[in-house]
């Protein structure tokens, strides 16, 4: 029975005596406001409704990883400048409701077939949108409201 503790000591001794330190990985830096705004534009803004080919097409076109299906996503049919104006004069972070009304499409996950995500689509006119602003830029879509 005295052999077992001795073996344990012999096995752990080199680990305890080793002066080699395990390198620590640097934490991943948080995305900048510009990166968050670019991501917001990519995920939520479509300049023209006429160019919108539906939720299934929009959701698979380089917005989200193919391996995962997003539960819900909303597209705003407007220019980036018009959407950015929601955050005009909002230098502090926080949620802001638009003064202008927007046309939107809400895409809701339906099912996944053969690695393809399928969505149902509901379009709405005259909606107020609520976004999170940082440094005068929209960075997160929160919700839409009926005026």
C-alpha cells in the first residue's frame, strides 16, 4: 500500500517542479462600435423592398453561419442613413424608438431540412423600430411597435 502514494509522488513531482508556465491567452477584444454597426447593417437593413427575395434567401446570404438557424430576424427596408438617423444625437448607450415609421419583414424560423433553414415571413408597414444606439450608431435591433 505504500507503493501507491510513492508512485503518485513520483508522477506529480515533475509537474510541481516545472518552472514552465502555461501561456495565458489574451481575451478576445470586444468589437468596436464600427464593427457592431457594420454587423447591424448586414443583419437588419435592406435598402429596397423590391430587391428582397424573401426570408429564406436573405437569411442564407452570408448573414448567419450555415450550421445554425436564428430563431427570428427583422429586416428594415430603408437606407442606412435613414436607420442611422434613429440614433442621431444619441451619444449615450441605450434603447431608442424611431420617430419615423418603417416597412419591415419579420423572418421566423420554421424548420431545418438537409442543413437548410426555412423561415416564415411577415411583412409590416408603418412600424416604429426600437434599436440600441452606441456612439450615435444603431448596433442592436430590439423590437418594432405599432404607432
